[in-house]
């Protein structure tokens, strides 16, 4: 039942997602709601029947290190094999690369269902699929032929291998060293940490998509991208070792590894010294996948809260039997607030995916640049909004369950633990917010923001339903103008960067909510979506007002930090 409700909402939102006309014009035949609906329903059945049943074991057993190798939980391997054999890794890859050539929006919808079932499980698919896409674009023909089919079959897997003890958010401080030795062979030496699925027993070979320092140039200019396999072509070990796996709050089924590289043979991918730029495509796709990850986990928590609230009886006339807690205004508020945020985050994720598709498929250079600018604006919002949403909704769902929510008898505490890291990996909230300010607003002169505001104004008339959105778009425009002028006042602007990110999120959310009210339809699914969107819209202006004021408050309130830290 929860998966059916989620699939119905996804199918409806896919049908009415923004810019589908433009996508169909760019790639005729790519928009096919009937096929999309059939695939989403299949994904829902797969999530419920195959992934969901192993999530509890993944959480309870986690992964362990035995004799220098990571051993995964019972059932993990069989579920992964079925996932790969059923073709879920190939959905949005071009047909020329062995993929199914379907749009990213459809993949995003399916990923939301898989993450509902288990984010720890789904986390292995993302680097696999995105590494295959990246290698297909930039690797030499031999590497491409060796790796892409194996990654898409799930026989081999990939990681994204960036972080180090002294290089987290600050990628330019990476120290792992790559040098070219005898026979022109590259070898890497160093330590990487936090590597998701850095080692495991689910695949025969693991390729690390690694940023390493190949010259003495300072910062990111000295970094190149390498593919570093854990085993050589003949199966011999390649100097890649798991040093530790982290004991974490959540996501226990996804092993987070400290990896040592001791003279490991590596293949240079793309141009030397342009590692970050080469990895960019994979990183963008991974960031997009963070959006359905957050929405999927939030949806799972919300579904539990709805089911529980319908059954749980408390309060009402003491002389009569107690009423279901759904009768209380405060519980109604909590349920609708969760539902509104989930529905809107879903819409933002799908919109970002359509815009990414347009950025990739559009043939006109100027139009493509416009779509890419819009994608760059929407992506951090889609990523961070969903990340924080997942934790907030899990927490609110726990509240609806009362004491029961705090126990392991209900899966809500698991969602809460799993979700907390979403706002940390793939760029913390703070880094996303600062990126929005420095790159999008200052360096690119707010191109994506302006484009979004113009498109939203043109898309939604300033009538009764559109009024809150137009008010918030005006606010966003004013705040963006103020912050644009604070280029020299970096500390002032950065102290409000997260509030600015939130204001942008509310404006994009307001646009999606207004569209949903207009287009979602009047059947049971449409009424459910519209109820959630109406609640979101009702609170939009006061919430935007708070963020707008915080975004431009300046940094004076931070001046006493020295006294506090002393
Ligand atoms: C479960 C898990 C899985 C992960 N998987 C992978 C993986 O597969 N591959 C991989 O390469 N990495 C992975 N990571 C690492 C992850 O990407 C990093 O944790 C993240 O980038 C943050 O780096 P850090 O932990 O070093 O925090 P830090 O960079 O030390 O940041 C600490 C705090 O300071 C803030 N901060 C830092 N710099 C600035 C700044 N310039 N301005 C303002 N604020 C700043 C941050 O926002 C944050 O709040 C994973 C992490 C976890 C926990």
C-alpha cells in the first residue's frame, strides 16, 4: 500500500513535470507517460518485493571486516544480483553505451522508490551507473570497453574516491600522489577515507574513480582523475587495501571504508591536471541522485506515520471511546506539513532531472547553456532540500508515533539514523550554500536564478493561486540583488548563505506547489497531491519572509565568536 501510493504520486508528477514539451522537442519519443507509468509500477514492485525485505538485515547486521575484506549482510548479494539482472542499472544510460536511453526524470522516480526501501542498498547503484556514464564519455576505448559493460551488468562496481583525512570539503588539499613510472604506468600512493562500498563481496572487481595529485600545482589544478581497480586484469592484487570500516549512526548496510593505496596501478581518465573537471559529470549525476534519496526516505517515514496515526486512539470526549489521533488539529498539521514538503521535494527533484536531461540532449548551444545554468541553480536546491527534508520528516514522523517511534519496533528511528548524513556527504549544506553564493550569484552573475525567476513568472499567472509564489519571487529577486552587491562583503554574505539557499528552495517549492494545484487533477491521487501542495503554499510567505531577513542580516551577530571560543 505505501509503495502503491508513492508510485501513484510519482506517475502523476511525472506526467505534469515542467519542460516536458521542450524535452520531447529535443528528443522526440523520449516522453512517453504510458511507458513511464509501467516502469514506475515495476520499480515499486521491485522495491517492495526485493529490496525492502533485506533492509532490516542490512541495518542490523551491517557490514564487517573479515581477513581484510568486507563481508555484507545476509540477502544483500542476492538482492543486488536481481537488481542488476533486472536492468535497473542501465535505465538512463544512452543506448550506444548499452543503456535503455530513458530520461533522467524516470530514473529519479524509480530511485525514490528504491530509497524508500533501503538507501543503504541503493547507494551502491549510484556510483556504478554514474561512473559508467562518465567513462563512456571520457575514457579511452580500451578502458571503456573493459569497464562500462561490466559496471552495467553489476558484475563489477565503482566508487567515487575523493575524500581524505585532510581533504573533506576542501578537495584542493588532496595528498594522494599519482606518479608515472616504468613503462609509462601510473601508480597511486596514499589514503582515502569515507569511501562508500570501498570494498565488499557483492562484485568480482571494484574500480575506484579517484582524484589524486599528479603534479606540484597548488589546489585542484594539480589533480587528475584515475581509475584504480582493486585487482589487476589478471586477477592479481593491485595494492588496494581496506584499512578500516567506520561504525556509523545509520546506513549500516553500506560499508564506509578507509582505503590504502600502495603503488596501485591506475589508468588516467581524461586530461592530466583536469581531474575535477573530468569528474564533474559523474558528480552532477550523483548530486541529482541525492534528491530522490532524501525524498524516498522521507516518504517511507511519512507512510509509517500516516498508518500509525490512523490506528492510534487517544483523546476526545472522556465519556466516549478515544478518537484516532488524526482527529487532532496538531497531528493534522504535522501530517500535512510532512506531506507538503515530501510532495514538493519530489516535484523539485523531477524538475531538476528534466532540466539536466535538456542540458545533456539540447543541440542548440545557446539553449543548452541556458538549461545548464538552470540545472546548476536547481541541483544544490534539489540535493540539500531533500537531504534535510529526510531527517526532518523522519523526526516529525517519530513525533507522530510518540514513544513507539523511539523504539526499534517501528522503522522510523532507522529512517532518522539513515537520513542524518544526507546533508553531509556529496557536499555539506554549508558548502552548497556557499557555492550558490560564490559561483551562481557572483561568478555567473545570477544567470540561473534570473532564468528561474523569469520561467516561473511566465509559467504561473499572478492570480489567486499564484499570488504567494509571485510575492516570494519578488522577495528572492530583492535579496539576490542585495547579495550581488555584497561581493566585497564576503563575511556578511556568507553568514546568510544557508538562509539564501533556503529562500531559493522555498521559491522553487512555491513554483512546484502552484503547478501541482493547477495540474494535478481531481481524482483521488490529484486531490491528495493538491491537499499537500495547498498546505505548503499556505505557509510559504511567512517562511520565505524569515529566510529573506536572515539572508541579509549581515555578520555583526558573529562578532562575539572569539569571546565564546576563548
Ligand atoms: C556515510 C558517508 C559516506 C561517504 N561516502 C563518500 C564516498 O563514497 N566518497 C568520498 O569521496 N567521500 C565520501 N564521504 C565523505 C563526505 O563527502 C565528506 O564527509 C564531506 O564532503 C564533508 O567533509 P568532512 O567530513 O571532511 O567535513 P569538513 O570538510 O571538515 O567540514 C566540517 C564542517 O565545516 C564546514 N565547512 C568546511 N569548509 C567550509 C568552508 N570553506 N566554508 C564554510 N563552511 C565550511 C562544513 O560545512 C561542515 O559543516 C562520505 C561521508 C560519509 C559520512
